[in-house]
């Protein structure tokens, strides 16, 4: 960088400095400066001129300039390792289609298939798996796609064609027959369907298919009528009765769709089982799905999300639509009035009382499983982890549920009981009253106390929450009905008190008469270290390092977390309330010896993962390369990096160690 450019940089005239550097032929400096100015397009063009196509690709994708990205893609073949790093980074940024094309360009077919699957192009993903001789994987991928998107006919056509090529004639015929007559894919499906039906000896069905094919040839299909401008055609599923509006949620085992029931004219939620994924063990997920079906069929209660219908093709559950969102979303919006918290907890206890009466344990009470209807009534959902049986006995031992709301006995792998569900409700009530998650320990003391979070709560409210969340099941209420009666017997304030919880300055601090157990620090999970000792996360009893939460630091921490490499210091938590980022604090010392060849190679792998996640470390030195207690090498997090640092700088610094 020459002096004139440096002067402009010192004056924070970054765009002008970049243009000047570009005019004077210093394209690398120009690229760095344009990137710093967030002018991704010019930065990408400079990187391409500087013969750094991998960097140019990342920048072109950020610029969302498809024409430029196509140009860069053609140049990526000269740097396969850089192209692979760029593809990994681009996929992590949420652009799997471009990542897939890069992986294909450098011959990484397995990675390209995975990326195409994420991009929603299951047909191309399956073609690549077939090219890798993974025919079973290709078939499973397409089968999962047909369940996930039951009206996307190219997936059915590709599945039928694949199965027919490899002798699975009956399954091929089923897939091809599912394509409706008005679908454009029907023309391509009919010759294959005729072939499959003839091989199966179904002469009459084959003759019908041949007649359909002859009609298609004699009378080509008229062009489809486009929907009115501003409108988009919506998919119809399950006999054309349900019109898909949008996807609400998706997990490894199921998708939840908001749909319109065209018969009743009302919204519904359809939960579609998608457990037969390429990489999934669908049996366990299907068992959960069938369990939920049986549970919902046996429970009729105003505080349980009702099941309206069931389809074995999928399979799929049709549930009443809950437009009020989840308790998890409500907690994110801010404090909840104690009276509303008690109302929600009482509704969940009412639902559990009915479930327990018919012999069902829920076993996964958590905020995302409490939904609200249009009137704001709380309803319990997701009985997929439920256990059916005689509640005079206990459920099978095993860790089932969500850790933060799981009873101590479940966390220890012991059998779940009625008292385990009550613990989950107590954890919900504690979080609604205090704004904090219940500490995952066995101490009977609540920290903070609910009475510390609201000035009109008193020891009676503390005692109720403590009884629900007692470490021993025997100390909790005898059943959900008893817990609900104890809850409704207390008066609950109808307004939230944001000033009493977690004071941020001295004038808001509680007085000497405040309730005992009130947190002395902004985050009651943290125990400050004394005499040079590290701070500790008291919930999980582990040492932590806390650094200030600033936008640049958060961006670097996010990249550090995405890299996922065993030699990188772990990013544990982003605490936006306390404006902190938590890092793991390993027992280690700064590097004080030469690195072995093996350690150096492993460090290169860690840096490659970090660069692939879009971060340059910028401080590869003995202060940031530590030796753990067991002799392992650890790359410590660096919150800052020189503005013009490059990937090569990291590698040069490593070579000097």
C-alpha cells in the first residue's frame, strides 16, 4: 500500500483509498479495502484480477451478482483446495446451490450432493449419488423428498425412473402413478409407467396407460394458465383438500405446514413425517410419530392441541392451527405478568392431569411445546416423547426430553414419573417469573428467587416453585391436579415488574429488606473467579472466559463456532442481556516449545476450517497457541485482527512457530 492510499485509509476514506489502489495496480490492497467498505462486487473483481478466485467467489456470492459469480466459477478450477474452502464457507452462509456448483466443478460429488439436497434440488442430488454408485442412498433421498414435498412431481419422476432402472418395478410404478394427469411431468412418466406395468404383467393397466400416452401425443397439452398477477399457485395435498400456505417448522423427523382446509375453510397445521432421510435412522422418529397419534387420539382436553385427521400416506397428522405462537416466542418478547404466567402453568397442568388420567406421560415439557390459540389459551403440544402405559409403574429409563427442563431423575437416566412432568411445569413457571432458565442442578435453592424478580411476589410463591422443582420426586406435589390447586390458591400480580429483576445500577439495586437469594451479579449463572482463578458457569460447573459482546467480536465468534474443529477454543454462549460472549476456558499454558510435525499439520487443518468459515485469525503466536493439560494443542480465540490481514499471514505465522 503506497503512502497516498495509506493517508486516505487513516482518514477513514476507505472507498476512495480502494479506488486509488486499484488505479495504481495494487489490486490485493484494493480488494481488502473494497471488502472493508462492504463493496463486495468491486472487491470480487479485484480478487479475480489478483488471481485469487476462491476469495473472489466468496465476495461475488455476497454481492449477489450472478453474472460475476458465473465468471468466477469458471476460474475456480485452477485452485481446487481454495475452491473447496470457498464452497464450505458459501454453504455455511446459506447459499447451498452455489456451493453445490463449486463442489461439482472440482469433482467433489458427495459434497455437491449434500449441498444440492440442502438447496432443494433433490433430483440433482440423487443423480450425483447414483454417479458415486450409491443407488440406495439416491433412492432414499428421493423418497424423503416425495414425503417432504408431496406435490413436487419432478421428484416422483426421478424416483420412478431410478427404481425402474434398477429392477424395483413395483415401487417404480407406484411413484409414477402418483403424478397427476395435469402435471407437465406426466408426459415423461407415461412411457416409463407403460414399461413398468408391462413388466409386472398388469396388461389392462398398461393398456390404459398406452391410451393416455397416445392421447398425449395426438393432443399436446395446452399451455398452463398462469395465476393472476401478484398471486402464486399454492400446492394442494392429500386429495386436494389442503392448500399449503407456508412451512412453519422443520426438524430431522417432521415438517409442520400451515394449510387451509378447503372443505371447512379454516387454517390447520399438518405435521408430515419425514424420517426416511438419507442419513437418518427413521425407525425411532416414526415410533415417536405413531406414539403421538395414539396419544392425541386418547386425549380430549381444551388445553391440548387437538388432532383433526390422520393420513397414513406420509404419514401426517392434521392439527388445529395455533395462530398465537409459542411460549418460547412470548418469553423472547419480554417480561410476563405473574398472573399470566400462573394462567399458562395452570393450563399445562390441566392438560397433564388429563394425560396422566389416561395413562400418558408427556416427558418433554418446554416452552416451544406450549402453543396459544387465537383467544390466547395455552395448549400443550408434541406428545412424540410421551410414554403410554400403566402409571402405577414408571416409564422406561432413558434420557428423553430437553435438558434445561428435564427433571434430575431423567437427566440421570432414571425412570420418568408423573413428578417428572411436574418438574417441567415448575421450570416453565420459574422462567416466566424470573426471566432466567432454571439451573440444571440438584440444589433445592432457587437462584434467583421469584420474589426477587417481582416486588409483589412473596415466600409463598417461592415455596410453590421450589416444591414443583424439588430435586427429589417425592418432595413434589402428588399429581398435576394438586399442583394446579396450589397454584390457583395464591394471588398473582397482574403486571410485570422489570425494575426488581437484575438491577443494572446502584439506584435500582434492592434495598436491605430485599428477599434473600436475590442475584448479586447481572448473570446469576456466573461465579466470579478470585485470586486469578477463572470465572465459572455454575449451572454446568465449568470454567469460562467472558469477553465483551461487540458486533465485530460477535461476527468473529460466529465464524469460530462454525469452523467446528477440536483444536479451536469452543464458543459456548452469547449473552445479549449481559453483553458478553462466553468461551471455554481450558486448563492450558502458552506455547513454550517447538511444535511437532503432527501438531503443525493439525494446526493447518484447524486454520483451514477457520478460513473456510470466513475468518482470518490474525494472531497465530505463542500467546494464542496453547498447550493443554494433556499435551493437546489449542488455538485460542482472538477478538481482533489487523484490517488487511490475509489467509497467507496466518500460514506464515504458523511456519514461524
